[in-house]
C-alpha cells in the first residue's frame, strides 16, 4: 500500500512539472462549459419551459455536473500506456515488484484528485459568474446511488482505456488511434459529455444503453438529477457492473498475452 | 555451490514484420504483412556461479541483450530452461525482482521532469527498502559515483554521463544480488567510462554480486571480466577465460621488422600481409603456424636490423569476434 502512496505522490509532482499544460487543459474545459451553458441557456430562456424532460434548472445543473463528473471520470494518466508499450518502456515496471495495473490506477487517481480540486474551484467561479439555478439533490439514497455509479464509471473508463492501450503489443504503430477514438469521440458524444443523451431518438438510446459509454457520464448525472426510477437505476448499475467486469477480465487476458509477445523493443 | 544462473538449451524466436521502403511498401504491408521468424537464440547453455563477473561479447544482433532480457524476466523464452537464483525469471515473482537489477545503457528509468532523488524515493517504496538502509546505500553509492551534488537537479538538465551514474543508483538501491548490465558505458566519454567501470568492479568485489555484462567496449571486457561468453547468431561459440579466448582465436602473429635500408615491398608481400609501413619499420601479419618460417625467411632475404614476433592484441581479437570473423566458416548470410 505504501508503494502506491509514493506513486501517487510522485505522479502529483510530475503533473506540476507541466503546470502550463495542465492549466491550459483546464481552461479548455471551462470554455467548453461556457459554450454549452449559453447554448442551453438560450434554449431554456423561459423558466417554465420543459424540453426532453429537462427544465432550466436541471439542464443547467447537467452542464455544471459535466464539469465535475468529467474531471472525476475522464481525467487519466493511463493514456501514456500505449506509448510506453510501443517504445518498450514497460520494461522499467516489469523489472520491479509493482503491479502495472495498480500503478496506473494510482496515477489516474492522483490525476483525478488534482483535476477535481481544480474543477471544484472552477465550479465556484462559474457559479459566481453565471449564477445558474442549480438543482441540489437531497435524497440520501440517490446520493449514495450517484457515488456508486461514479465508482462504476471510474472502473469502466480505466479498463476501457487500458484495454485499448494494450493494442501496441501487436501493432506497435497503433499506439494512438484506438485510444483517440475511445477517449475523444466515444466519450464526448456517446457518454453525454456535450449534451444529455435522452434528447436522442429512442431507438438510438436503446442501443446506446447496452454499450459501456453512457455509464461514464450520462448515467451518473441522471441518477443525481433524480430522473431515473429505482428499477432503472438498478438495471443501469447491473449493465455498468457487467461492463466493468467484462473489460477488467479482457484487460487482464490481453495483458498476459501481450507479455508473451512483448519484445522489449528499442534494444 | 548453488549456481546463480543456469541456462540450458534456451531458445527465443521473434516474429518481425517486414516492410519494403516507401509509400508503396507501406500500403503493401498494410494488406499483406510479410512476417519473418527471427531466431534470436538457437539453444544456448551456460551457468554462472555466485559472485562471478561474466562478459558477453559478439556482433550486433547476436543475442546478447535478448539473453539478459530473458534472465531478467522481460521476455518469455520460446523453449529451454532459464533459472536465476532458483527462480523462473518470466514468472516475475516479487521476491525475485527484489534480488535483481537490469541497467540498459540506452534506456532510462529516472523521471525526466523531476530530480533523481524523487525516483530514488519511489524505488525505496516499491522495493520496500527500510529507511535506514536506504539512506546508507544512497550515501554510499552517491559518493562512490561522485554525484552527491546532482541528486536534486532535474534529470533533463543532466549530461548523459551524470544521468548514467544516477541510473546506476536507481537500479542498485535495493542491493540486488544479480546485476545485468547491457552496454553500461555506451555513449560515455573516457572519464565517464572509467568511473562506471571502476564502480562495477568495486560493486562486484564489495558485495559479492553476480554480474552479467554485455559490451561493445573492449576496455570494459579487458578490465572487468575474467570470463567471457562469445555469442554469434544466437549460439555460444566460446565460454571461458579471456586469455584462453586469445590463444584460441589468435590465428595470426604479428612480425615487426626494422630494416637497415629500403627494399622493394612487393618481395615482402609474398611472405605475409603487410599491415603497416613506416620506414624503417614494417609490420607484417602471418599465419600463426608458419610464423617461425616466415621470420627465418625475412632474416635471410632482407637487410634486417631487428625483428620481433608478437601475438595479436586482445583488442584485435575481440574486434574480430565482434565482426563475426573468427566464427565458423559455414556461416550463412
């Protein structure tokens, strides 16, 4: 356990070595929220108006929740895994008595901690600037359900990112493509990082909810907003748990097989 | 005594994708990738006793690094036995990993953006080194390698030589019983090489650590290892003392002649290969077996002031081994 505490610490220090990068990344997030906020703010000018089951308070809360949930779920350092594999740098870890998954999970958590602390600060700043009506969930059961769904989201994202990151074992040049697809395309659109998914046609939604993506951002926020019935929450959690387990097993399997073909390249 | 390293009929094949040059080649390899089996190791066997310092030599791509990588658990062997300190390396048991270290001259583990001390602290946690022991080892290694003042400098700002010495510390903080060194002096200047060499020598003596080293630097081998293993094309062609290597692979002798007057060099070329002419000195290379005859012939036919017969130098012999010259003639290319 102490091992991973040290990993957490050094990873945190590492992020600070790239202060400017980090700050620009956060600025991008804030700007994105601004854009989405004004879009929905215009659509919901009339406070009485309800579209797709959202009123003004709930849609704006959704936009603000994206900021926090994204910082929690989507900030990850494991994006470096494919590069390390294709450059043969995994060797450094294979030589040491440390678990590679746990190592990266720890680094992810350190990244999340840093991003979350910034997100909270940004949240307050934006709140003061925009003064949106925020929906506060008071039902303790729903808050617990929200926390559980966030944890599931963390697991799904980590395993998804890692699994796609293992491709370079077989295709060293494929280090980036698949992860780009997963992170930027899939998570932004299919996970509800730009707009709530329930504005999509029913049929698309139905298919989408069998994929792991909605459980990253959309589902946890829905739970928080109290838009789902208990059976819906339960069903969502079962599907999310299934994906987390499936992806975890897939990741482990691929890792074991990858090590067998690993060539520890670059001499 | 229990062997530190035991390798028996070790085999390793790689699959390599081949690509023809240019865009057309890229497109072609996209649709029908050409795979080629590369036999990196074709069944090697050797063993190493605790505390031994063994040098691996051989031309590029001979399989030296592959051997070290298998022994340190990075690669799965295709077949054959490899056992280090009684462990199967590829199982990568934490207990095993705590007893070994691999240092690659062209790879680094230090965190680029942070001072080296941060990596050391991390390794302390990973290897679960007690604080007191960590401090003692760090102080000792830092003073041995003369890097006390560099510990808190960002790694990216260090020179290659400085970084390499810090890499050594990072790899040795847990006091490994077995040390695998892959080209530890590559790219270093003479002074840097010497520091690393002295250190390796001391480390071997002081801690009784078993050291397996590959190097292209002849000085490394001559100064460090009494035993060498020569690998070419995935096979061991020699395993024994360095002196023995010389007597076995030295196929020619060098005759140095000091002439009293100038002569026609063509006549001398019929006796042996003229290597160097710097009048009055002429250096000839002749087959070992006929060296005496050649010397007699020279004395008879030329105005000789002085003549010496010498063995080829170790450098020359190892140089030939690197080029793969001394090996079997049945070599296929």
